[in-house]
């Protein structure tokens, strides 16, 4: 029972970070229908940029965060304008190819700029706390708290502001949005900006536990099972999907890996595979994920 | 005043849909555009509002002027900014947004602070929407949705509304009610309308002037009164023969073959 609670709580804590990253993915998908396969690289770059802010520019932590958001935000807009805009209206496949090219390119840039070593990014304290019978690190509490804060801030923006309403309008009906004077490509820019910034924050938070390395881009790709489970076009699905994946991978490590080892197979790999297996099951039952595509049809 | 001058529209580089059309919409008037399915009515509205570009449609000839400014090269948001707003056919509201949020998106291009007041004006015009403020708009009834898309267009404070088939799929009573509101907006706000409708009879009752379109051309025009009293119009678009009976589709089709405009 203790182990279960431990796995559950650490799963929820890391899962909110996954949810945050997936939120960026879902936002781009909702507003422009593009599957952003470079979201993992945006996550990785965020961590590197923050690392540079702290270790090269010697910024304090708060400034390093702001620095990261600014650089990532600009990067998001540049990607949107330079790489995505020319492809608006092109076949979906070319756009997806473009995001794959982007992901390879961005990873290449990261290797050139920062090398292939894993660097530490210890921005939070190293204490441990006992919560409901589980041991949790200060780092994971920060990661959870900042993710929740970012999600709440985003939700307020999305629901309550003019920019957020324009995004929701475009997500629903691009032509109708144009008919009221919303400039669609601006909304695309915004969605990439937000995707880059929440990705970067997610990257910093993940790296604060695991260190900064190219591997983060694979960690960032956890958005795939997350959005498959939550539903590609659902913001709340992204968050809940993130938590589910966080819990699932922890449970896989705690309960399935030992069993697999007993069978004489190599354990330890299930952490990354299990979320996909889960996603597969959920997709069989609900093809659009748990929260996806709830279209209102009433004519 | 809107002037459309010799406009030709081609879709996907090859499909010629509008074959040189000219007409005008004077200020504070309701001008209607009647014609059979596929005549190109929606296409011409989209050509004016700039929405054509998103559909691979191109204006290949002619020009469109609004208050002496050429608008056929402008982007949709610029055209909305100049006071010309299209209400798309098929009640295209933002279904997951509430009634009130839909109205707010209508004011997207505005920077003034009177948006709240104008929302209340829309509620005054369509009291039914007032009771449905917080309702997810996708669940409104067809008539309520039509009121909402018109209200949403009003939020941009337009001088000209391009209104595409507002009564499509509505019960006759409701259709009449919507058209009455259109008349009311024209008289009270001084908004002009370019109104596309299938429902010729009810439309001509509120319109000042009308054009009849057939496969990409204007084949007849006249004041609403002239159109109402024209035998051919009665025949084709109102569907009443002199005997006051509804003509069957086949008869009309037959008649149509004999007599070209
Ligand atoms: N995006 C498009 N690409 C190619 N052809 C199109 C496109 N949109 C419309 N058309 C064609 O152009 C012609 C005119 O269409 P349009 O929608 O303007 O007619 P309409 O008069 O509004 O008809 P309805 O009364 O049925 O709404 C039709 O033959 C239609 O098939
Ligand atoms: Mg039409």
C-alpha cells in the first residue's frame, strides 16, 4: 500500500509537467490542425536556454526563467512565421514533414551549441518531504506547483481574454473566425508562442530532476501518449492525460518491471512503453481519446 | 455604397463561377440577390468579404469598391475593419463558446470600450438571446442560432452586412421574424444589407432593390416592387402561377427551358 501511494503521488507530480507540455501540443493542433512533432525539441531547448541563462549569463533563477520564456517565445513565433506560415493550406503531410524536419534541425542545433553531455540544472533545493506516507522531493513539488500555476494562467487567458477567445474561435471554425475579422495567422503565431513557452517551462522542470541533455527531446515526446489518451484537441484532456501517463509509467516501474524481470526478460524499459500500451487500449474504446472531438452537432 | 463592377471569379484556377457581374448596394438599403442553387450567390458575397481566398477562389476580372476604396485585394480582417461584414450561410457560430462569448468575438476588431453596451443592444434586438447568455451556443435552436450570428455581425458595428440565406432551414414563421429584424436593423441603425435568399416572396417584401442571378450572371434587376409584380419572377422564384397555385418543379423546369432571360 505504501508503495502504491508513493508511486501514485510521484506519478501525479511528474504527470502535471507532462500535461503542461501536452497543452502546447494540443493548442497548436486545435488552432491549426498541425501535429507538432517538434514539441519535444522545444522542451529540450527550453532547458538548455535556462541552463545557459544560469551558468553562462549568471542570471538568478527568476531572471533565468524570464530569459528562457522570452527566447523560447521568440523562437516559437519565428518557427510559426518562417516554417509553418508558408505551408498554410498545403497538404497535411507536408506540414507534418516540416515539423519532423524542425525537430531534427533543432536537435542538431542543440548538439552544436551545447554538446552531447548531460549537464546538471539544480535550481531547486534538495530536501525531501513526507506527504501522505510518500516521500517527495522538493524538486518535484516545485515542478508540480509551477505546472499547475502555468496551467491556471493559461486557462484564464484562454477563457477570459480577447486573445484566448480568438484562439477558441479559430479552433472551431476558421472561416467564421475570419468573417468577424480575426487574423488567423496571428492566432497561429500565438499558439506556437504559447507552445514554445509552456514547452520550455516543462523542459526546465523536467531537467531540474534529470539534468539537461538531448534526451529531454525524447522525454518531451511523452506528449504523444498523453494526447492520444486525453484527445488531440482537448486542453483538459492534455492535463488529465498527462497525469494518467505520469501515474501509469510509475506503476509500470513499480509493479510491472519486477514481474517482467522474474520472467527472465530485461525490465526497466516498461516506463516508456507502458503509456503507449495504455493509449492503445483507450483508443480502442474511445477513438478520439477520453476528451477529444466532442463536436456539438445541432442544426 | 458598395459597387461591384464586372467581377469574374474562378475557383481552383479552372472553374469559372461568376461571369462578369455588376451591381451596387446603396447606403441604408436592403438589396437582395435571388437565384437558384449554384447560381453563385455565396461566391459573390465571399468575393466582397475577402473570404474567397481561403477557398482557392480568385477574382480574375473587375473590381469591388466600398466607399470609393478598392477592396477586392484586401484581406478579410481589413474589410471587416472598413465596416463590411459577412454572415456566412449555415449559421456558423462558434459552437463551444457561449452566446455572450460569440457576441464578444464579433467585436474582435474594435478597440473602443462600448462593447458591453452593444452586447446589451443585441439582447434588446433579440430578447431571446438575453435568456441564453451563458448557454453553449451549439445547443441553441436553429432560429436562436441565426439570431446569434446576425447579432455577432452587428458587434463589429458594420455599415454593410452581407447576409447569406438567413432563413435556410427555418420554419416560415421564424424566417419571417428574422427578416423583420433585418428590416428593423436597417431602419433603426441605418445598416445596409446585401441579402441572399431562396425565400423570394418574403425577401422582396423587405428589400428595396433586387437582382436575379442565374449561373454566374445577373439576368434581371429592378426595385422590389417591380420584381414582385413581374410575372416571370413570380413563376420562377415565388412559385406562384396566375391561378395562385404552386408550380411543380418539373413544370417550372420545362418553362425555364422555353424561356431564357
Ligand atoms: N470552393 C469551391 N471550389 C470549386 N467550386 C466551388 C467552390 N465553391 C462553390 N463552387 C461552385 O460554384 C458554384 C456556385 O456556388 P455558390 O455556393 O456560390 O452558389 P449559391 O448560389 O450560393 O448556391 P446555394 O443557393 O445552393 O447556396 C457552384 O457550382 C459550386 O459547385
Ligand atoms: Mg449559397
